[in-house]
C-alpha cells in the first residue's frame, strides 16, 4: 500500500510518547512492505528522520496556525501528485484543516487516536478561569472536527476506546484496539547487567527503582516521591531515579529536599535513548505512577522488554498491560500510601514479581512492531474496501 501519515514532531527533536510511536510505526510499516510517506514538524530544525519523513515547514519557527496550514498545504500537494491508498493522521490539531473534499473519494482516513488532547492540556495547565475554559473548548472542537472526517480509528487500549466512544461520540464498531509496541532490538536485557550498573554508578547493595516520565502533574511523580518518604523506615536500601524533564522539575526537587530524600531520590533530567535503555536494564523495578489519561504506557513495555518488572497504578492502559502479566505489579490505588506499601514489600522481599526472562518473553509475545504492522494493515484493507463500496454502490 501507499500510505500517507501525518504526525506531530520527531523523536530526536521533541521526545514524547506520540513522537516515539510515530517514528517506530513508520519504520515498522515500511519494513513490512508498505510505501510510507510521513509529515511532521520540528519547527524547521534538522532531525535524524529518514528520507520518507518530511518537515512541513520551509523555514525555522512559526506559530501553531503556521504549522497547521503547512500540514494542509503539504498534504494537499502530496495527494495531488501521488497515488495513495490511505490517509493516516496521528495528531488531530495538524489534521484539522484537511477537509474531506481535499482528499480523493476512494481514499479512507484512518486516524490513530493517541489520547484526548484537550483533556490532557486542561489537566496539565490546571486552573478554571475563563481563558482556560475557552482554550479547552477550542481544542475540543478542533479534535471533533478532525474525527468527524475519519472512516476508522486505531487506539492503543480499551481505555482510549471508551474515551473516544463516550466523550467524542464515535461509534464503537469504527474503533480498533491495536496495543502499542516497543523496538525490541533497542530495548533488550543487558548482556552484563552488573557492568551497566557500575557504569551508571549504581551501588550493588541498593534496590534500584527507575521512573521515566515527563514531569507534568498527571504523571504522579510527586506522589511517587512522597511514597519514598512513607516507605523510608521499611526501605532504607531503596533508591529512586527519575528521568525526564518538564515544568514540575523545580517543584519536584524542592519536594525531594523538603522530605529529606536527597540521599535516596535523584532527578536525572532528560536522558538519551541509549542511556534510557541502560537505566531500564540496570533497575530492579520500574515504576509508572500516572494519575490519569495513561492510554497505553510505552514506558511500561520498554522496561519489560529490558527484563525489568514494572509497578504501576491501576488505571488506563497500564492495568491492561500489567494485569495480563501479574496482578501483584499493580498498586492498590494511585495514592502515595499504596505506592509506599508496594515499595516496602519489594524492599523486604515479600513482593512476588516476574523474573527478568518472564518480562522479556511477555513483550515478545504481545508487543512487537511486526504484530502491530500486520494488524494495522488488515484495518487499512477493510477501510479501503468500504470506500470502494461507497463509490460503486
């Protein structure tokens, strides 16, 4: 198939779950034999994107409207010059100006829904003043505009299917659940784990917890830090390392200092992809403390692919992954007290967790890109046939 996909940014310019998925997805679909063309924006700055992925902006910078219009211009031009079988948007904002009339009638629009953009923005911004409410309404209308044009949808979890159906009014039979995947060639167990731990300066006698998240309110990092203080008496030999950056970093550092946790909690800031793999490989346990809107949790399968068991909050996509491996990996709630109890049990050796081989095998059986590419191809084929039926019917 010839597939035109539109994304948001590029992973080596703007780290994040959607951009990571988009890059790996395009690679997997290309490797499975499809002719892929991808559009994204890194604000005109250079990236390491492959030749089949193009920057929509001709110059550096540009505001939101400029990026939206650039996507429309480039996609319209590409559709006029090339023969495509499917249009496959991944970010509602940048697809919002792509009117159905700009797209050949026999080309279906199959949208990847990576989450409720308006809800995520509202949660991150906080507050309830007039301007915040207006921003939410505008974003919500932009999302709805994009989704009304779509023939079918692909979501990463039952949780996101429910949101798309109940909050956006999309019929359930148009929504397909295709769980995400991880690059298992990049994320894998270490050949010499002791060496990698030594390289990172991790003491051999410590139980190492690792969390990789963007430092925003919905990720629950503050609750995780508080749980370390609550568990301190029972978990003296536990250290927590947090990778990632975001607007809460200074606040989280102040919280760490105020709780007297400088010796056991460390904020690493942003780490490279290579360093991220090493942290996963070295950790005894990874932690996903997300409060809300966790549609899949790529970090969960990344850690498991490296052989590291994961403790996570019991909601969203996290519970859909971990409950299939072991219910013991789920906190009883997202509160600091629940996290502290589980962390203390891990420190005392009373928590039952899968071994590293089980974690790796679980990912290889359920979360590979080959599996995603095969399933998505089938969905595209169905959408193409439906469009052909409309044209001839």
